[in-house]
């Protein structure tokens, strides 16, 4: 009886099983880590509170302004995109009015918003080609549950993202 051969085969089998388990655990751990990191970048508590402040600000604006500027712009273009360019805010609409001067810009600055999108709740028809890769990836993860409200989507300066469905108050709809 040659026990050396049996020990060698037994060691190889055990090593193969242990290596297989370690590879499986590594693959599972990388998936868990990726999902964990995503949960800390998307819809953070601070981001959701910041968007709630933005929705309150928008609802505090004049009803005629909301009708003439916000609703008409979203109806015509599909969204209002407010973004920073050279440390100043710009938008994709001809008239730069959504921020309404210092109050709106100070709000966006204090909330560390790098990019704010105001659009319909349903994102199926939105043209994402003008957005950066991070926002596009975030928009693709947003679920639409039905409804006819509006949606705020924000990219913050710390590279986190958030979205919030809100209703424009005081309008005859």
C-alpha cells in the first residue's frame, strides 16, 4: 500500500475544493461591494432632503412663472437642465430664469448641486444623449410607477445622485 499517492490525491482534491469556494466567495463579495457602493451614491438621505428643499423653492415661485416657464419648457424640450459651467449656472432653455437670481443660485450652491434636471415623472421619452455618463446611468436605474407629476434629478458635487417626484402646487391641472 502506497499512502503517499493517496495523500497527494487527497491534498489536491481538498485544495481544489477550497480554491473553488474562495473564488465563489470573491465573486459574491465583489457583487455585494459594488451594490453597497451604489447604495451610498444613489438617493442618499442628504440628496433627498436637498431635492425636497428645491421642490419647496420651486413651489414658492409665482404661479404664472411656473406655468409660463417651467411647464412650457418641459412640454417643449422635455426637461430643464441646470448645470454648472465655469463655476456659474447655465441651463438648456433660452431664458435663464429658473434660478431667479441670487436666491436660487445660493440654494443650489448651499446644497452642492452640480447638475439639476426638472422633467416629467415618466422618463421614457427623455433624450439622455446630452447628459454625462453618470447621470445617464442613474436615470436608467429609476423606476416609473405611474403618475403625472414632475421629477427632480440631481448630481451633487460629491458625485452622488438623487431623484424626487414632486407636484407643482397651485396650478389648475
